[in-house]
């Protein structure tokens, strides 16, 4: 226990008070009055001093020595064992004969408050292909069209633009070099996905990178026959992420977070065209000038075998 700032007595003043009573001959009323406490308080500290010496005058824990209502260790272990059998907290409380709040406290200490806590934590699997072009990640992100600056700029949630619609940001990022290619499209349907794929492959070809494999999610456009035909025509092997496993395509997901933070929401745009125009310059900054922590804080272009020549041309 720590003495609060308004306490009448600290350790030094308690010791002074009991010495006034034991050595100077003052009674409890006189010693208490000098220290600003009652005679009853003075006698209490005198009794503790006579019982345990100076050590008994120090602050002690206010926790009770005995807690009759506390559950025993065996019952706490029973609660944890029942939880491991996937029983709900209300059923555990009824079975163990304790309150629901007691079950909640025990499970919180054991780290089993949620049923999902019973599932083993999957290890984080990080991978990286050996060379640029070995794997290309493609993903999409829907963005609201900008008619005028609204609540994100003004801070007023009622200042919204209804019916403005959506447009789609397509992103592609090379698994090894982290070089990105982006484009805004009116929607995420099959024709737009096919056009973006062709443009992305052409962009990387201009950098001397030949795309061999492609990884996308299971969106309808990427599952379409037209998209499969475009992959075959380009000589790209197409693979899909596992359903409901966005971390499989984590490099694209992480790039989208950076794009939203630094480009889409990092500046105030008057309309969608102004935002789209800024995308090209931000993509250039990302590829050529922005250090990437995932590749040793160098720029993505520095990972290309012909980086020195390219940097001399486009930097």
C-alpha cells in the first residue's frame, strides 16, 4: 500500500509519535494532537510498534489475509478444463457452481475468454520469390468517387455526398522487388481486370521483367474465362488465394494500406480526376524513391538486376 498525498502520517511521523509516547512520556491524546490525529489512532500505532517494532509502522497491504468467498485451485482448474471442451461460460458456471463473473475472471487470467482462443495460433509464414517476375500479386480496392471535399476533410459526418458512386483501384506488385503498378478503373468487372492485367504485364516488360506467375483472390472477374484466356495468351500461370485468407496475398494488401494512407487519404482532392492524376506521381515515388522496410530499406527499383541503368534514366 502506498500512502496517499493527503495522509496525516507517514512512516517517519508514526515513528516520531510512538517515540513521543515511549521516550518522552506523552499520552496518546497529547502525541496524537501534535501529529494531527486522534488518540485512538495514536494508540493503534503504539500497539503495532510494541508488537513488531519499527517494521510494524511501515505501510502494509490492505488485502485480507483470508478470502472466504475465493474459489479453490481445483475449481479454477475445472473451469479451464471445461472451457477446453468448448463449453460456454454460462454452462461452466452452472456446472461448477460458481457465478458467471467468477468464470469470466478465471478464463480471462487463463487467456481463454473467447472460444477462438482455443484454436492454436498459426505461425506466420513469410515467403519471397527469388527473382523479379516470378510472382505478381494483383488486388483491388473500391474507393468512393470525389465530387467535392466532404466529411473526411471537413470533419462533419453530416457533410457527405450521397450517390457519388464508386471507382476501383487496381494494384499489382512484384513479389521479389516490390515494384508496383496501379491504375484507376470505373469498376472491377472482367473487362477492366483483363485490361489491367495486360497493362501491368506491359509495364513490367518495359522494365525488363517477364511475369511468370500471378496470384489473385477469388473475385468473379479473376475467375472468369476471359481472364483465364488473357493469362494463357500472356504466358502467365494464374494461382488463387485460399478462400477467406487475405494474408496469402499480403504484399498486395500491405501496398493498398500504404496507398490509402499516403495517396488516397493523405491529401485533399477537389474531385476524382485530381486524385487519379496524383496516383501516377505517387507510384513513381513509391517505386523509385521510397525506402521499403520489407527489403532492407532500399527502393523497389534497386532490386532489379538492371537497377543502375534504370535509375540513371528515370530517377
